C-alpha cells in the first residue's frame, strides 16, 4: 500500500470539467495498492507523489511521500533504452511510462521510484528528490519535479514498464545527497525551500 492523492478530473492532460480549480482541489488522499496506482496512471488519470491533508495539493498540507519521480522530456531515450542503459533504473525504478505528449520522434518518459520508507517532511523529501535529479543530470530531468505538491498526469497507454518489488532505499538517496551538500549551487537550491 502507498499513500498519495489521486484525481479523477483528468484524462491524459485534459481537464474533464474544464474547471481551473481541478488543478488544485481535485486530488483526494488515498491508500492504494501499487497495482491500483499503475491502473490509475495507465488510464490517464492524474496523481501526486505526495500525500496531502484533504483535497488541496499545497506544500502546507503535505503529510508524507514514498515516491520520487523523474520527468524526462528532453531525453532522447525511450523506456526500453532507459531500462537497458541504467542499472539504477533496472534495480530501483518501480514504473516508467510515456507522458501524454510523448512521440516516437521525441520520447518523453516519467520514471517513478518507491522509497523503502515514508518521508514525512517536505523539506527532506525535496533534498532526496534533488539528489535523484542530480544523479540523472545527464538525461536532463525537469526541474519542476522538486516541488512536493507537483501533479503528474497519467497516460492511457499499453507501453509501460513496472517492477512491483523495486524499492529505492532512502539511505541510498541520502548518500547521493552527501557529496552534493558541499556544492554551493546544491546547498543554495536546497536551502531555498527549507
């Protein structure tokens, strides 16, 4: 089981009601099995990596998170290439799927990692997320993913990768952050949000 907020208000990137409020207030807290999360994503519905109080996905309502995510919009590798070329992804990625705007000419992939334990502070979650993004800097992950309240769109697709038993040890990600903590640019980026 995993705790996060899910929305039924979107299909791929389209708001079903056309209401702007859906972007902030249609995400309800849920405890779901990973198989349910995969189904939710594969049917084009939206989700957050964080678990929030009520249906408001704001950082002040952050409760916890057990997911880290990469948005690879500027990476020329598709799901199969990412899996075959990255041992880290082979071992630790829970799910990969194309984003709704992905094309054969310009693949856009989302990669999800399930942490082996909950993180209950948004500031610490952000450090973990920044460290993961830095680890994958060569594939240019979208920097907006450092926001714990970020929404992610699912994609109605049959082309996806799932490794249900995969867990990313939180200590391993913390270890990725250690050498980065000494860099001024990383420290400033992290301090900005703590």
